[in-house]
């Protein structure tokens, strides 16, 4: 198998995990994932990412605090969320939701069960670990873009070691709660969270996969 084959196989194997086993990932494995992700390219080699990672009881405390905050306060993310998903972007978003709800047996119009499924985001889908990804305020959008590349490499590095993960914008909805909880410097901006651990293979939420657009929809070639 060539390097390209191995890379393509890893990309194909990775998926967003929405149900985790309670087993913790050993610290040396987490550090190996971090060492791989640290090789991410960044603007002017700034390497703006800084992570706050929980394990064991620390994850449970944060899970409880964040879920409570999500229930009682309005979102105020550091980076503005999309104002709208229009056209094909809205179609893809709805398709993702449809596939998830179908896997969970949630019928169209069942708002109570849909809302409960959405709340699983704030419980980190039962993951034993969560990593909050932050960037310096001064680096603005470009720091966040660099962190996005880091997040993807983190997830691929995790998958290559048998560790499942999911990147969560939902964990950026209440950054002040996060800053207080972790004693974070006020100039750190919350980009997103990554919940990770070992996937529960029996859970239906882990059975579906989202489709990808054709290359022709994403790339435009100019040769003359």
C-alpha cells in the first residue's frame, strides 16, 4: 500500500463519533496524538492553538458545568456562527440531520427527542475526554483557520491510533463558562471542542455516514 493509499484509507475511516465507551485513553496515546497534530502547518508558523484537555473526574465536572450553562444561558461565541445555511449548504446540513435522526429512530416532527439528541452535544456524547481548542484574540480569523487545520490533524492522528473523536462547534457557544472553568487567560478565544475516546460500536448514532460532494462542485480549473 502506498502512502497515498494509506492516507485515503485513513480519511475514509474517520467519522464523527456520537457515542463513546467510558474507557479512558492512556496518557501516552493522547500525547502521541498531540505530537502528530503539532506538525500542523500554520500562518507564519505561529502555531496558535492551545488546548485544555480533561480526563476522568475532570471531564465529568466540566460536562456537568457546561450542560447546565447551555440550559440556562444564551450562546455568545467568540467567533460569529453562520448567519444562515442557504442553498446547497442548507441541503447538506438538513441531510446530515436526517441521517442522524434516522439512525436514532427519531421521526420527523418529534421535537422533544430531537432536542434531547441535540443536548448530547453538551454532554460530550459520553466521551471520557474533551479538548477545548483556543487561539489568541490578536490572531483573529487566521488563528482560527490554523486551529481548524490542527483539529482535523488531531482527529486523523487519533483515528490512526484507534481513538474516535468529534469536533464540536457546540462547545464554543458559551466561552465565558469555559474561561472561568479552566482559569483561562482572557485573551484566549474558544474555537471549538473535540470530544474523544473509544467509540461505542453498538450505538446506532455511530452507524451512519455523511456523503461528500463531487470534485466538480468544489474545484474549478483554469488552464488557458
